[in-house]
């Protein structure tokens, strides 16, 4: 039998092309795997270094709504009133909820108006002016009866008692959440009242 020799170069053209394409595919897959593997290791190392060295970041909510004032430890949120009258002093807001305290009749209390006292809702160092924020002064309060009182925690109410101003401040800080609560509350009330009143 006669044996046919390969063409010049020692390797057939179609075999040369097939081997070249296979090698190119292997190299491409190898480089792709290596490229995908390296960022993952870098991200993990970066995350570990960030968790150890970087200070805790504030949320976007705090960065957008909270303002920074010297000497303040509690958050400071400008109310709609403060936005219209920016030159008035802005109290700190230790909490967006009313503060429940037990009060004794005829006893004199000093309500904290600056929001920086550590003995909320009362002033820790009562005097003519606030010791921490001189722009504010303690407000005298003497209850007529013994019992549990709901004092203002957001420091935006015109009186010492909570009158719902914290809800207005919450709505101003969280408009989308407030719209959702209002919509679903009205929807549920409408469904319930329609079911109860239908003939």
C-alpha cells in the first residue's frame, strides 16, 4: 500500500487550523478564569481592610437630613419651621417618640429644650441657660396630678407635652413611607367601612 505524505510543513492545513483554534479557546478560558478570580480576592481583601480600618459610615438618610453642629451628640433634624426660619436655634432630637415619665403633683421639673441632656426629658443642670447649648433655656413644668406623662421627645413641640409634632417631623423625614402608611390605612378603612355599611 502506498502511504501518502503530508504536505510541506509536516502538518495538514485543516489540522493546523483546528489545533490553533483549540489552543486559542483554552488560552481564552484560562485568562477569563484568572481575571474573574483576581477581583474576587481583591474585593475580599479590600472589604477586610475596610472593616478593620475605616470608621462606620452613616446611612444615606442621616447624610441627607441630619446637619452637623459643634458640641452636639444627638442628631439635629431641621423641622419645616426651621427650614423657613433658618436663623433660629435648632434643638437636637434624642428620639422621634414621646417620652413616658412618672410625675409627682406640685413638684417642679425642668424640661430639657436643647435635646442634649443625658437625663431626658429633664435638664441635667437646670439654670437660667442650658449648660450645653446656651441658645436654649430649661422650661419649668409643675404637674397638677400624679401620673404618667407623655413628654415631647423630638423637642419640636411648642410645649413640654407631646402634641404630635413628632409625627409631622417623621413625615417630613420619611415622605415615601408616610405616603405608603397613609394610603394603605385609608384603603383598609375604606374596605372595612364599605363592608360594614353595605346593605
